C-alpha cells in the first residue's frame, strides 16, 4: 500500500536528467521476451542453415555404434567412451545454433537501449537483503505480471503445438514404420513448422512486452513535485541564492552608475518620476547615457547632481523615451539627437551667461 501511495504522488513525467541518471546506474528497460525471441530466431536460423545435413551426419556417425552395438564393451571404459563420443558429436551439431542464439541474446539488449558500461549495478546494497523488499518482489505487481506472461506463453505454445501437430496426427502414426532417414526428414519438417509457429507467436509477445517494459520503466522514474523542485535546485541553483546574486549584481550596477553621475553634463527629468544623466563633450560622436532611474533612484540622481552643480532640465517626454530606449553607457540614438541637442544647447547657453 505504501508503494502504491508513493507512486500516486509521482504525478510528473521524468526529466531528461532523471532518465540519464537512471541509465548511468544501469537502470534501463529490460525485456526477457525480446531476448528469448532473438535467441529462438537465431537458433532456428542456424538450424535451417545446417539443415538435415547435420542431422544426417549425426545419424551416420552413430550408425556404426548402433550396427555394432553387440561388440561394444559394457564395462566402465566402453560406456564412458560411447558417452564421450555421443556428447562430442551432439555438441558439434548444436555448436552453431548455440553460438547464434547466444550472440542474438546479447544483441537483443540493443533493441531496448544503447550500450552502457557501469559497475554500480554490481555494488552490494543492503536494501536487497530486506525481507520486505523481497516480499514486494515476490508478491508485487511486477511478479504478478511475470506470472501472467509465463502462463500465457505456456498456453500459447501448447496451442501452437496442437495447431501444427493435430492435422499431422495420422502421419505421426506411420513415422515409426519409415526408415531412419525418411523419418528424420519428416521429423525435421514438423520441427520447422513448430518453430515457425512459435516464432510468429513470440514476435507478438516480445513486441507487447517491450512496450510494456518501456512504459513500466518510465512509470518507475516518475517524479513528485518535490523531486522536481529538488532537481531544479541542483541544476539551476536555489531560487533564494539566485535572487541574492541578482540583488548583489543590481547593487553593484547602481553603485557604479551613481559614481558616474558627477561626470554628467545635464540631468533630464520627468520632473519627479524619471531622471536621466547625460554626458557630452566636444569630439564625442553622440551624447552618452551615464545613469537612469525612476522614483527613489531618480531622486538620488537629482541629489547627486545638485551636490555637484550639474544642471537639471525638465523634459518629461524625452526623459521617458530615453529611459525606455537607451541602456547605461550607450550613445543616444539618432531619433533623439534633436531633442537632446536642444537640452545640451540650453545648458551651454546657461553656462556662457554664468561666465
């Protein structure tokens, strides 16, 4: 129940980072049915390649023993030699199908996921020794699904065998009356039919299991909202820390900006809500915006300007436009040249009158 409750809390799809971490740990979707199908298909292919030729060679090699069975010593050495010869002969016959099946089983994993190399899955974990965890594995949902799959496969394979052999029931009665080679050919044909039917069924079973395992794997990796927040903190940083850093950066910008205000040639105001500090000297391409601010910041700029005898000119439309369009340490754009030139010209005339 606790496991079901935990799973219900996982309402969010797994993030790319969570998926990558699971793959690095070796937690990837696995389908035993895919491996079984590939191995069975490869073994069947190998048997088709060797065909009845390998069986005929096996029968031929054993014929000598069968013909001269009366001459075989029944003591320990004689029976051991017979067993060794039979085993080696059978092994040579099944070597190619076995190798094909083994390689196909290894390659079947590529259908589910890319190759991974990790030792974490082999590390000992105390949770694996937990009786409760073992009981969940035995009586849990996954164990029940595996039981149903095994039962379904047994029923399907039995049905396939019945479907293939039932029409041949009369023919099977006469097999014992055939000579060994003809009986071998007939048995080989029935074997291929059985393997073909089983392979066709296992193909559907493998595809269905692959889709189920992928879905189950992603379900296990689903995240709660707390998991999402924790991952965001780990990857992007804590929001509180980011806000603190942003505040520090803004404070640094403000201090640097206020240090520039005494160098301004004129302050353009709204008159109370906006304040723009401009600087212009002979030889400059265009006036430069040194500082800008609204409300409390604007008041601070005006205070510094007053303390440093910098002219303050009220021009609300120009102040609002420059605050919205121009950033600190940027030149004034051409569309504002005329309005700014009028302000600077007015300031210069005031200075000439003062002298």
